[in-house]
C-alpha cells in the first residue's frame, strides 16, 4: 500500500522528472525488491527455532507507525495535486482517471489507518501492562488483541470491496467481466442444424 500511494503521488505530480519515475519497469523492480526483502525478513525465523523478534521494532514501527506515516504523507500530497489539476492543462480523461484513482486510494488509506492504529494500540497496551494478577483483564485484552488482528489482516482483502463501492468504472468492469465474459464461456455452444437439404429429382 505504501508503494501504491507513492506511485499515486508520482502520477499526479507537477514535475515532469517525478512523473518519469512512474513507469511499469520501476514498478516491477520495486515489487521484486520488496518480495526479496520479505523473504529475507522471514529467514531468521526459519533458521533459528527460538528466534524472538522485537515487538517494539516489528509491531510498532514496521507494522504500525511507518506504514501509517508513509501512506498518510504521500496520499495527502497526491490529494493536493489532484485538487490542483483544474489549473493545469491536462486532458479531461486523464484528469478524471487521476481523480477517481485518488479517491479510491484515499478511502483505502482511511480504512488502513483505522485497522493499523487499532491493532497497534492494543499491542502497546498488552506489552506494557503486567497482567499476572488480573486474569479477567488479561482475557479481555487477549480477545481485543484477536479482534484487532482480524481487522488488521482484513485490510488485505478490503481494497476489492472498497473499489467496488467507490468507483463506478470499477463496478462496470466487474459486471462486464462476470456477466459478459464468464457467462459466455460457461454457456454451451448452440447446435446449429444443417440447413442444406439434399436435392431430389422429381422425374
């Protein structure tokens, strides 16, 4: 999501050199680099059986504060750029696509902000409190932590439903793909009867 907001900012930027960074080749390189980084990040837990990661560095910074900061910063910059599109000589179709994409990403950022902040707050509370003498409070906080984790991990599936709700063009494409393309593939081809009849001599 951080890469998507940075890409959105680069696409709506006023400066030509920033717009040149918005290309498919760079997107492939960044996706590959983030994939390799994610694999290397998981290697210590595979090699070392008793590996314990720092909850402050992992949960609070890498999963909490850093993604929120990057997404909010670049989405607000992209939103500012889209607001100023009316004063630029941009084709109307390009302007509408930028507005639509920015509104889609903005709605997603709000949901991600809610999901990440709620989970991060619960993790902060559970790691800083000593709950050995309070089993009921510990059980309540554990339930809250599970609910926060469910909300946190639901944001991986939520963008599809947000895009369906926000974007008219996305809904039209979805309906077209489901009801035109896939229903035509599933239909049995109609059997065409042979229309040629043999000629008979009446002599």
